[in-house]
C-alpha cells in the first residue's frame, strides 16, 4: 500500500514537473518570436502561420507573462523599425478572434488561442494609440468597402475596418456557450452552427433588470469574461492618448461603434454588465474571513464590468456608423435629419439606461449600489473579517450617470428614505478623503452628486430623518438628523481639508443653501458649525484677499435667512447660536470700506480660514483621523472645474411648489450673480486657489490668464461698497433686534445661567408679523456643460488608469489626457 502511494506521488510530481518544463519551453518560444519581430531584416509574411502561431497556438502564457515577455521598448522598436510586422501581428490576432467567434470555440485549444490573442492585444494596443501616425491603423478600410450594418451578401467581412471586426468578435465571444456563458445545448456539435444565430438575450449573465433567471456561478466563465472586458477597456482607452478637449464632436470611435446598432449584443451586454454589478454581494453568507479562504473571481468581473459601464455611458450625438465616422472625422455631416433615426440617444447603452422605468428594476439598481457603497462602512466584532471592496469611485460615477441620464431613477431615489443609504457612504468618503491630495477627484464626485440631489425638494425633506447609525467617522459626537451629519462633515472638509479643496467651497455651501428651506430642526453642534463658518468667512482679511471670497458669506447669510423665514419654529438651536454670535453680524454690517482700513487689514496677513483641529470635540468611538496620502502615491491630474455659476441654473419655488427657472434674477441676494462679478469666468475658483499659493500643475493650461488677472487685482473702497450694500442682513438684524432684549430680560429676571431654559423660551417664541416679507426660495440646480463633461472624462480615465495595476496596462505610455504625478 505504501509503495503504491509512493509511486502515485512520484508520478504526480513527474507530471507536474513536466508540465512546468513544458510551460517554460512555450515561454521561451514566445520570447524568441518577440525578438524575431524586431531582428528580422525582411517583413514576416502574413501567410507564415508557423511563425505567427508561436504567439497564440503554441503559447501557454498568463496576461502577466505577456507583459513580462513583451517589454515596452521592444513594442516601440517594432513600431518604428518593422511597422509591417506590428501591423501583421495585430491583423493576425484579430483574425484569430474573428475565427473563434465564428466557430464558437468548441475546443480547449481554440479557447486558449482566443485568450492568448486577447492578452497580446491588451499589451500592444496602448503603444498603437500613443503614436498619432498609428492611431488610424485599426480604422483603415479596404478601398471602396461599404460600412453597412450587415455583412455583404458574399460574406466579405474583411470590408470592415479592423477595429469593427475586433469589437464585434469580442461582443460575440462574450456570449459564447461553454466559454463565457452556460450552454443550453446538450450536443456540443450544435454550438458552432448556433453562435451567429443564437439570441444572446437568453444568455444574460445575471438575474436583475430584464432577466429573471440567475445562471449557476462558473468561475472559468467569469475569468474569461474578465479578460475579454479588459481587452474592450483597452480598446476604449484611446481617449487617454488625446489631449483634453471640451469639443462635443470629439467622440471616442471605439465606444461610438460598440454601443451602436451595429453591435447586435448591446442590450444583453448592457444588462449583463449592470446586473453583475448590482447583484454582487461581497459579504456573501457572512462567514467570517471567507475572503481569505476562497478566491472571489466574481469581484474581478464586477470591477471590469463597472469600468466598462462608466466609460461607455457617455451621451454623445450621432448614430451607429455615422457616430463612428464623426468620431474619426468631425467634418462628417450629422444624421440628425435622417428620417430613420431611432428615438433617444444613439449610444444604445445610454438609451437603455435612460429607459429603465419599472419600480422593481429601479429598486434592484439602487439597493445594489447602496449595498456596495456601504460595504467599507460595515462594522464587525472580528477585525477584517469581512471583505472590503475598493471600487467605490466607480460606483459613485455610475450612480451619478444614472441620476443624470434617467430622471425616473432620480425621482425614485428621492421618493423614500432610501436616498439616505447613498448619502451616508458619500459623506463617509468625503470625510475620509479630505486630507488626501491623491483623492481630490473622489471629493469632487461626491460633492457633485450631492449638488445634483440638493436641487430636488425631496432631498432636503428626507434629511430630517434622525441619524441613528454609528458609522465611525472622525467627527464630533452629536444627536440629530442627517442634515446635521451633512453640515458637520462639510464643516470638517472646509476647516480641516487640504487647501486644494478651496474650489469646492462654493459647491458645498450651495448644497446647504438648497436644503436649508426644508430643515426642520438643526442640532446645536450643526448650528455652531454654521456660525463658525460664517465667522471664518467674514474676517476682513479673508473678504479682501480675493475678488470672490465674499460670495461664501452671501451663501451662509442665505442659509440663515431661509431657515429663519421658513423653519423658525423648530430651529431654536440655530436662533440661539445666532444670538450668541451676534457680534459677527454686527461686524459684517460695519465692515470698514475706506482705503486705509483695507490696506491695514491686508498687511496683517492673517490666515484667511480659521482652521481648527477638532481636538476640542470628542470624535466617534472607533474612528480614525483623515490622513494625507503616503509619499510616493500616484495621482492623476484633473481638469479645472467650472465656477458654481456655470454649473448651476437658478430656479424659484412657486407657491404650488413647482420650480420656475429664473432667467433674469434680481442680483442683490444672489452672490455669484451680483454686479461685481457679472460675467465671472470659469476660472474664478482657480484664482482663489492661486491666491493661497497652491496652483496645481495639471490646470496650468487654463490658469495662465486667471493668474495674471488675479495677481494685478487688489481690493478698493468702490469694490467693497458694491457688494457690502447687497448683504442680505435685514432678516437677521430684525431677529436680533426683537429677541436679544427678550433673552437678556429673561436671564436677568429669572437669574438664568442654563442655556436649556433659554432654548425652551426660544422654542415657544414667535416672530410672526415681525420679520420682513419672506423672500422666494431660490434653488440652484446642477446644469451640465462642456467643462464638467471634460472634467468627468479625465476623472473617469484617471480612476481606471490607477485601478488597473495587475497588469499595469497603460503604465509608462505617453498619456496625454492627464498627467501622472507622485505625491
């Protein structure tokens, strides 16, 4: 018995050893073939199958092997010295993918060829894209060939450009039975015949939107899907090699074609990607430490799926092949007048997303996104016992796109308290990332989402729900509602974040302005934070130091006015805080405006923002402070964001609750529209950033003019008087005039020293008939423009660049969309 066991172990060892040696041999052959590409003096003929087969038929390589065995320097050498060899290599690899899609990959050998070709193209494509002369190679067509949506009658598929052949082959392979989906056939011989004719809607990868059955999990299918999606992402990444441009005609031809009617798999592929993401549960059955015991191949698929979604969901004009042609040549006429133009966006992924309307589908999407976003916040008694996902930035971008493209989804999110399941993780990430320069983009996307939501009345109303969760955050302990949480964290971001967040201050305060008319009861902690912000933003030095800082004071005064006029009854804490800090309002009303006082103030050079570390406030148990990025951390640059006046549209709330767009608003109470800044440029926030000495290199292109204009500007009496006269202080001054004597009298008469008695008095007080006529509620709704579209494009691709490190697909290539920097 013992001898038999020894023989069996020996045989297994010999077999494994032989397998490893065989694997080493194939890598050697593969490496030799790579060297031959550059060293052969004559181009290798396309018909020399014995040579080309070394790359995919004989090879047994992982994607990591391919990246190690095909160095960047050698790809560039082939591109420069043997261009015909590189062209033939790409052509032959695509040809193999097309053959595999046609045959249905019935054998293991054919599947291995497909994966080897996929890995090789992932490695090579970035070096094609970085060279402007090569960029059109994949889009070259045979002279006289048509671009019909169907194959020619003689089956001449070669008439298509190489890019289209590649994209259609990958789409077919993503629904290839027994390779990427479960076969419904009992006889494998039927597979090849059925691949072209099969209805891929029956093979959607996961139950959810538009599909009820949940196919059995198959990790091999997940791995194969992941590799093919990685190739798709690499194809779409041509956008990274073009400089930033806000020109709407600057389409991505790969995305335009893939999401057009030319691709017969758009619907099942969109639903597969969406359902895989929204159905994913990283915790599973909740067994502690299960993620350390088992590999989770589904997570890798989910990450690639969500990255494909956020890249393809770009709302651009144009249809099908017409959109692709315009992407390649912006002078191509638009097909907008074509009678046969399908309704809705021509990008079918955007089209399908915008048309999702069933309540169960909307609920499935919202619950899925909320579950994943809340995953890092989950607390357990056993440290690190549950899996933590790392694709929260992609989730936020996807949520943003859903809210932006599908108004039914936005209204569904806001019609119940489910929106708070999205709010809490967003606030968590804002608080956690505030000190980290590498996560400025995360801060922006979180703030943009809240700005979009705050434009809807229901969002402000939902914030009145008590906050009972105890997610450990580095913020003061408080008892209150979700509005309190939002204000406390915004205060933390403004007072404790790094200075590159200053361009976001306008957005943060706009969000508070938008929700303020609906806040029924602020806690004392939140009320004090608002007053502290006003105190900081109204110091004379801060007001006089840049042309636009006074806007922040206007925003905060608008917040106080909204709450006093519309929610006075429940906000005794805020009223008490205003009374205690009444000197701030008096000082602002009496702000000196003569030249001598202005110069004296500016010469003091005191800190413009009264920064406080929150050591005086006890933070939540289990929380950790926000920390800066580790030295050496990679970050990608971002485009400049337009000013708040460019990304919002003012709407006035009418008596019946509907919003009416304000085309010519009265200027006195609208700080960003006051007469001083009439036509404020998109770079106004950047000017402020320059003033505090933190000009970011990535926006140098758009800052050159603003820096020079800001450097020559200085505060003068006329400028101060022009906006000081418009400060909306009447309501607050009237409140102080009425209540301060009453509070002082009750304190003297009753000998009160306890603020709870004063709060009780204020709670039962009234200002009916004593305040000025209530002003109309003004809401600033997010409005997309070319500047924000460009910002999103650079942010999305920056996230994807940094998240794909194994293998490092785009590392050390000539990226032009953004800069890669080390902190």
